[in-house]
C-alpha cells in the first residue's frame, strides 16, 4: 500500500463529476473510497485526502456499529505505509488486528470490486501499550507532577475552587523541591499543608482549607480504590516513543489497549490528553510538512469533554490549535459532532461522518445540528446520513490549498489488516518481544515527597521524645537504694512516654492522613501501601 497517484478522468457527469473533480489532487493522497451518487457507487470517482493536510486535524463520527473503527484502521494502515507513525486508542480491544494480515473472503472481495480497490492482505508494525500495565501491553505511566493539576482535577471531578487549590498544592511542592511521583506523594503534601506545622507554609498566598483538603483526599482515596494508583509513577513514559518508524521505513502504529479500564472512562480519556499535551510541550515548531510527524486518534472523545471545567476546555482548544504547527494531526472519534465543543470542532478540517440514527426527538435534533456543520451540498444530507450503510460515510476534507472539498457520500475501502483482535497469546508475545518492554515494564519507587515528609515527621517525633525523656530524667529524684530505684524506674518510664508532648502530638496526628501512615508503621494496624 502506498500513496495513490492522481485518479484518472471519471465517466461520471453532472453533480457527481463536479464532486469527483474536487478530489483529483496532484500531490500524494490517501484513498478513502469511491463516490456514491443516487444510490450508485462510482469506482472511478475516488474520494481521497491529501497526505500533507492530515495535520489539520479531523473528526470521525457516527452511530454505534456504523464502521468508525474500520475507518480508523483504513487511515492508519495507509499512514503507516507512507512512513507516518500513528497512535490509536483501542477502547473495545478490536484494533490490535492492524498488526496482522487481513483474511480474504467474499465480502472483502465484493467491497474491493465495488470501490475499485486492489486488496491484498497486509500487517503493519505495531507497539502495544497499557495504562499502568493494566491489561496486555507495555506499561504507560506518568508522574503526578507531569500530569498536572488541571488534568488531575478533571479525572478527580473537582470543582473550580478545588481545582485552584490543587494548583496551589502543586506550586508549593514544586517550590520546595518535593517531587510528586505517585498519588501517595500528593496525599502526603496535602495532609502536611493542613497540619499544625504546614498551615503557615501557604498563609501568604491564601492557604488551603481543611474542607477542600478533605475533598481532595477523599477523591484521591476513591481514585486509588478503582485501581488508578498504578497509572502514576516511574519510569514515566516518553511520548517521543510514539514518533518512531520501523526498519523498513513504515510508521509504527502505537495501540493503547484500554479494554481493562473501560469502567474508568474519565481516566483513560484524560490520560490520552496528557499524552497529547506532553508531545506538544516537547516538539519544535515545524510549520507545514509534506507529511505529518504523527497522527493521533482520540477515540470515545465525548468522554474527554463530559463535565470538563472551563480551564480544561481552554487547554484542549489551545493544544489542538497549536499542535498542528508541530506536525501532529489529531482525529477525534465520537458519535455526533455535538459531542465536541464548538471551539475544538472549528479546528477539525477533515470530516468522515458515518450514519446517524433519528429514532427519538433528540436524535432528530442532533441530525439537524450535524447537517448544519457541513458545507452546502447537492445532497439531501438528512436523508443521506440516515440511509448510509455500514462502511459508508459522508466525507469532506481540506484540499491541498486548504479549502474544503465538496461533500461526498462515500463507500469506504476495506482495511487490508485483520478486522478484529489478534490472538491473546500473539499479543502477549509481541509485547514482551518489544525493545521497550525492558525499559518500562518494571515500576520504580524512589524517594520523593512522601518519603521526605514521612522522614521529617518521624525525625521531629523522635527529637521530641528524646527531649521529653531528658526533661523527665532531670526532674526525677535520686533513688535511695537499688531496690527503690528499680521500683520507681518502671512506673516513671510509662509515665514519661504517656505524659510526654510527643505522645499527645502523635495521638492528635492519628486523625490526619499522614498521621495514619505513621501510626500504622508503629502499631501495625494496617499494611502500609508503598
């Protein structure tokens, strides 16, 4: 598979010929399929997208079961074949087949004949990843510091005030050199800042209320109970790994396996945003290239925007707007365009809209809203969008000059790789054979904020205990004889510890998050989580 040559002159006439002419690009382009007009497929009228404009972002939308995943696969294959790395989020576990040759069959041959495709089974170079090692794949982790307060507030579902307080906590930790590697580091800093010792630290810049701290700590606890603690830590994944090509020059398709975390949609959608933001921070400005450095497919995009704060939406909009000049294209994949905020939707120049349903008044309203987002067209788009079959879509992309192409109902090509998941054993073998597996597989827990704050607390407690013991010893009268000394020594030791300020301080600290960690280590009431 390679970038196609300009299509030959078609035998279509009238509006169909005008539409086909809008896709007769001179430069390299990817093949999407063949034009549909009046219910007839025209294999000589090829619907294509110029390779250089794939960094102008896009949207793949449509109802469940209309073929969105196969469209991703089709585009990803051609990008890989032309040396462009691809990132795919595999939410349902059925994209791993891109690594294996497809299976020939009657349906595949029929589709190929209808759209004028020379189909041949092909597999593509892949790397498989998993969030924190949950599920099959090379573990992808991020440190709490790099994840940042805005993204973390989104995944913890904090309100604006709580998000601002979390930002203050991050600021303090950064200024004091307290590394926030994993969630226990963040918990320790929050607990310290509402303790008697730590309250003064933030007094000059607003402080942290105990109520807000309690909300953040409870949210972190609930988050960890969902198993999310494994996603934060080291070694942190280097997103530059997503930009690699294989030895034969083809782009590597990075597949993030997410079936094991389907019940944590806010987490995986926000984690995808972290990956994109991290790329944005690292890549240099390059302007318009002959082909993108990376194309990033953001599946289940509605989960990212659901309940998002204003700050979060602004961050997404800015990232999408500016990352184009760094050579990265982003495709959002969702059910309807209304799932994507208008400011983000305005940045998406390439559109592949699969069928929509209009079973309810809300469906009908969404259909009309979708139609209004397309350029004027000779099609009755409401009728077309409800009548498309599986593997068919309405397409408009940017031309080589950056202008929108005519709206084209399209019968899409068949992917050449396996349209389904690969065998679990083959997937596991591919993961362990990767050169990246040894680099990221084993988690590392080095000294960071939790260890430092815990050590300082214990040192303070030990010093106080020693001082109390010395004071008690100085006050104690000299014993009259050995027998009396032994009798007095035993009760005075108990009184010394129980009556000391450190014992009282320790008792008070048991009610705090950090105090619980200390009490557990001394009294064995629970196993410490490390």
